[in-house]
C-alpha cells in the first residue's frame, strides 16, 4: 500500500446462489461504488476478485448483468475451483455453498491463511468446528459465521433487555420459521436429498437463544415429517420440530421448541414466516420478525411475485429520499461488519500488532467460530436423531455435556446409547 492510497481487500466467494444474491451481491456492489470506511482504517477499497462455483454459469450471468455495478472478477468452476480461487490472491473468502459443503472450502481457505466467513450453519460436526478453529488460530486468520438474525433490531432489543436485567431468567419459548415449497422443490432441489429444514433454518434460532440467554446446552430432542419432498420412509425431511434444554448458572433450566418447514404453500402470504415467543420470570417477549406493520396487496402480483408482508429490515431494494437506488438491511450489514473486522486486522495499526488485532476480533462471540460450539453441537445432535429416525429408530434423545467432552445419542426403548463425539 503506498502512502495516501486506500487500503485494499480482495474478496473471494465460494457459492453464488440465493444468499449471494440477497446479501453478498448488494454488499460487494456498494463496496465497489463507495468502498468501506472506518475511523481507524480510513477508506478500504473492497472488491469481489474471484468466485468459485460448480458450473460457473451463475457467475457468467451475473458478470453480464452487472456490468458497471461491479468490476470484472475471475470465475472458477469445477472440482478445483476453490484451489484456483485461493491461488488467485484473495484476502478473505466467503463460503455460501449448501450447508454440508462448508467445511471443505473453509478448511482450504484457512490452510491458505485467508480470513473466512461461512454462511450458517457453520459446519455440521463439532470435530470439524474445532479443526477450523484451531487452523484459524494457527494461521492467525479470522474464522467467522453469519447469523444475520443477531443484527435484526428486534433481536438486538431483546438481548439488550436481557443484558440489562429488565427481562429476568428465561423459562421457555418457541420459535417458528416456515419456508415455501418453492425452496425445497425448486431453489434447493439439486442438493436437498438427505437434508432437513431444521439444520438449514432452526440454526438461526439456536444461535439467537444461545447468544442471547447463554447457559449450558443439556438435551436435544427432535422429530419431523416426510413424504412431500421425498419418500415418507426416506432421509429427506419436510418439517422438523426441535427441542433444546439449557441449564443456567443458578441450576434452573429452560426449554425451547423450534419448528421449521420448507413445504408451506407458495401462496402462503407469509412467504418466509418467522415468529418467536420467550417467557421470563417477569415478562413475555412476542416477536413477529416479518409482520412489522406492512401488508401489501397488488392485484395479480401478491403474494407470489411480490410478498404480502415484507421484511424490509432484512434486505430490501429502496429508492432513497435523495434519489439514489439502494439495497440494504441487516442481512447486508452483517457482511459489511465482517469486512470491517478484516480491514481492521490488516490495516488498522502497526503490522507488529496484527496478532493482537486478530485475537481481539476473535473474541467477538456473535460471529467467531470458537463461540459456535453449542450451536454446532445442537445441529450435530439434530442430524444424528433424524438419521436414526430415517433408519427406523425414532425418538432418540441427545444428552450433551461439552465441558466434559460428552455428547451421546440415547435410543428410545432399548436404552442403548451411542457417543457422538
Ligand atoms: N443467512 C440466511 O438466512 C441464509 C439464507 C439462505 C441460505 N443461507 C445459507 O447459504 C448457503 C447457500 O445457500 P443458498 O440459498 O445460496 O443455496 P443455493 O443452492 O441457491 O446456491 C448454492 C451455490 O453453491 C454452489 N456450490 C455448490 N456446491 C459447491 C462446491 N462444492 N464448490 C463450490 N460451489 C458450490 C452452487 O453452484 C451455487 O452457486 C447455505 O449454507 C444456506 O444455509 C443462508
């Protein structure tokens, strides 16, 4: 970097699907126009330098459609796409592939010493998480995960009330997130076999509960339904009901039920329907992350092409009062926040203090992989319970004691148990 010129960060993107289009694309396009600015670093020029996908076709289409909104980038596809992306000289890598393909790409990127941001769920097994965390520490790189719902202003308010002791001791609660059939039948049809909507979206709420209320995860139970996305006796799930039990320092417990589906009718006005309720010793928090007051009807266009109840806070396209077109919301903000963390590590002070800056950013528990252990444990437990059920042994329960390094799947009836870690 020469004196007076802005710091520069080159981003790499692995996976260019729906979530890229909703959050990463608007982030990179705005960064292309305006850079990223902070007081400590000044201006950082941030580019999307390279992408890696299976076929390269979405990247080609995007390059053609986005001329002027983004600088040309390298487009790698095929089996060695991630290796070539890493060799192309990026500074950070965002992994937005299907959830059972995060680990490989993230591991390669960390081995190459790149900062990594992974879409939720970070990985599906604790041993994978611990390996990535150790690699990040060894290579002095950031390894982070995106849970954009933690940046939702409503969830920030909930956490503020809990942190300030206004809402005291959570006792129980429920969360539900319902996705339309078009997700399981169209958007994700290529990789959906053997997958379930719990891992895909309940994880948002597992993180919200874990991050907001703290405590120690003790028990995971789950059940679900099959027969629409795949055969009724197969490994692919239509809907999943997950229960988590946490214990807090005073010995008291709380139970949380999280219901998810990706087979809700496409004309369901909610489109993506999200609701939470948490009950405390002295209060109740009722949240509907989608219904925040807007209900739109346009003849012939809602609820399919345009949504009836819109979550403009997550991500929306706007005509700003000053005439500019923009796309913004907490889904985009969370990506920008990660890039600021990278910029601060690389350009926020003397090179000799870089290690301290990496450690400071790694202590941020909202996104650091090292703080994702209970969430990944819950995901691994859920996956194990559903796999057992699909093999004809339903109603398993997982007992978790991460302090003691134990996680066991207990089978209903037989009393037999199987270690998961
Ligand atoms: N934060 C959110 O609310 C949110 C919403 C949707 C998806 N996601 C997460 O984002 C991730 C991707 O979801 P999506 O909806 O964008 O999926 P998608 O199916 O729309 O896109 C997947 C992309 O990954 C690419 N890909 C698949 N396998 C690959 C491989 N081995 N190497 C390189 N590229 C590969 C595909 O070519 C495609 O570009 C998932 O982990 C999902 O959980 C998060």
